[in-house]
């Protein structure tokens, strides 16, 4: 029988499994939301509303869309 422990929950040298799991869940949630945002942007492309601010109705600057293609609002209404 080995004299080492496989219990990483109490390993003073490393992160706990709970921390790793929490980080992974957060990354997964972010990726899932990004996919939802991409689908919504594709829908806006199809219906002709892509690049139009959902708040004020003005065009979203091209530079903003290049940086954030899923943007729904202009910079003024991004908060």
C-alpha cells in the first residue's frame, strides 16, 4: 500500500478540486453564453437589424463590431 494520499482536497501545495471545478463551471457558462450571443447576432444578420443599437436605433460603429461582433448596443449604451 502506498504511503501517499490521493486526497487533493487537503493538499497544501495545490488547488482544491472544488476550486478547479468552480473555475471550469465558470468557463463553461461563459462559453455557453457566447454561443447564445453568436446565435442572436446571426439572427440579427438574417433579419437586417445587425449593427443597429437596440436602445437608440443608431448604427453601432464598425470598430466596435470588429472588436465585439455580438454587440447589441452602441458604446454609449453599453453599460
